[in-house]
């Protein structure tokens, strides 16, 4: 979820990079971290978005991790690349992503909201749902 400028605080952190999609296409990719959703990262590729746990990304930089529709793993034999496996009823995709922007994103998110210090902004959540807290 992205914050609106009306809240008056800093915009979400965003990192621009690229990914190789299914071994065939190089596509622009944006990685987004919003402190109002401190447990998650969002990846945007080709106008599609996937939201997944920040701990999943951090762990996937070190060793294969994931369960269900999202798996992240360092690429064997290439320490400069991370693999992101996505599956859905409509199909599967494999993204090969440069490791550096992912590490930078995890580090900057950690500096903003340390792991274990996450909290839910219930006022913000209620605003998103159209109610008042």
C-alpha cells in the first residue's frame, strides 16, 4: 500500500533496477518499501505488483527461502544474482534480479524500521478502509 501525500510524511522508498523475465526479456523493475506497511516489500514489473514479506527477501539473499507462491534464492554459481520465483493460477515466472539493489533495499528498510520493531499504524489502516480510528 502506498501512502498519500495528504499524510505529510516521506514517500515510500523505491529502487529502480531491471530483471530478466523467464530467461527471455529484460524488464524494468521497481522495488518499494513503505514504513506504513513495515512487514512487506512490493515489486512492480510490467504494471503488475507482488507484495511479500520483507523477511522473505532478506532471507532469500542468503539461502533459498519461501513457501507457497513466492520463493527467493541466490543463484547458484552467480553471487551477483538473486532468483525470484512467482506462481499463480494464471502461470509462473522466474525473475533474475541483480543482488546489489535488493541488498541496498533490505539495508535501507532495516535502517528505517529495524526487523522486530515493526508496528501497525491502525489509524492509517482505518483511513484506507474508509473509516475513522
